[in-house]
C-alpha cells in the first residue's frame, strides 16, 4: 500500500481502517462525561445495557467504550446497573457475582442468569433531550 508523509514527516497508510477506528476509541473526556451522566441517571433497582447507555449519551455504537469507562472509573459510578444486551452480566469471575448480589440487594430480579429486563430495564431518555 502506498504511504504518504504527514505534517510531522512520518509516513502512514493513506487508508488504514485500524488506525482510523483507534482514533475513535481513545478516551474522550466529553464522551466519558456524557456516559457518566447517563449511568448516574439509572436509579437503584433498575438497569440498562452498555449499548443503550452509549446511545443515550449521544454515542450510538460505542458500547465498548461504555464498558471501558466502567472498567476505568466504575468506583465512582453505579457500575452494577449496566449489563449486557438481554440482561446478561458481562463482568467476569467474582465481579460478576458481586454485580448480581448488588443488583439483588437493590431489588432487581433475575430469570436464570439474566436480569428480567421486561421489569427492571430503565427507560433512558434519548440523548437529544437529555439536557
């Protein structure tokens, strides 16, 4: 593939989808703040999914970044209230057990291994009306 020099003098691929995708997944203060506000809006006794948190924050398709945010800054957020699509607990090992216990202590009920999303999913407002 043909390389071109950028302004700094180094060369990079003229079209590199990995580099382009990486640019969009780097930590972003504005994105993290928006997702944090959405997560903080989920009341005790309810849950939402990573994808719906990202979409409500104005970043549809950024569910992985929502998970990364909780991994980095979860101690300051009610991380237990965010689950995978369909109510699946995505955290692993003892953290998954802890998440389930915290949710049950808040009154969230499960159907087998998944949260009963019909009863306990919090309806997030679309990001356009979040302010």
